[in-house]
């Protein structure tokens, strides 16, 4: 689960595709958003998420900062 969130946060193309899919035809697909949230909520183990966030969090933030700085330098 944490990996999915990391991927979603760091992958701009994936975020864009997800947003486009959930807002297709200029409307928010509420049923699909609700199903996605249900799946995510049922799969989230808070204690595991907290443990992973504290152990992998610093490395994840470093990767985000590097990704951001590379995109700024390319611009």
C-alpha cells in the first residue's frame, strides 16, 4: 500500500491519468472514487503504514526531493 502511495505521489503521469479517468467527460465519477477509497481503506493496516512511513519515510522524501530538483533543472 505504501508503495502505491509513493508511486502516486512521485509519478506525475500516473497522477494525471488517474485524475483524467476519474473526471472523464467533464464530470467526477463519484461511484468509482468511492470504490477506490473502499479498496484502499480495506487494504490499509494503520500500524504497518505508520511503521513503514517511519522507516522508509526519509528515503522516500529524499527521492521526492531529487525528482523535484531534476524536473526544475530540466525546465
